[in-house]
C-alpha cells in the first residue's frame, strides 16, 4: 500500500485547519478527523512488539500538539514517523468497551 495517501490526508487536515483560521483545540471535528487518520495509519504500519498500551493518557492540550506535529511530519513525507505515546492514547480511548452482562 502506498504511503502517499497518508501524507495527502495529513496535508489536507493541516491546510484546512490553517485556512479556516480556527483554534485547533476548539475544533472537535478536526481532532476526530486527525485521530481517524492516525488510526488508519496504525492499521498499515508494521509495529514490532506492538504498542505500549500501558502508557498514561495524554492531557487534551498535549494530544492536540502531538497530533499537529505528527500530521506536519506526515504531510512533509515522513510517513513512517511514530509517536508511541499518542498512538497508545488514541488506541486506548477508541478501544471498544466491553459489554457488561447483568
């Protein structure tokens, strides 16, 4: 699978945000799109040993900054860049919740 689509998606997310001139932390739609991009990329990466899911959750501001930094790297063509803390945070928050039976 080509790595270029992720560079393009990341560039679109960064450009759309900058063009809209809105505060990134206040844009839940942008954050969801950025996290969806990261989740799609995780599915395509070969991660030896998996991700450290035991990592602490990120503060929302730190998560936004890490998303911006990673998307900038991907948009510039560095599509193999990995942020383990960010990946673990997103995976843990998007993990399906077990159904409780009563």
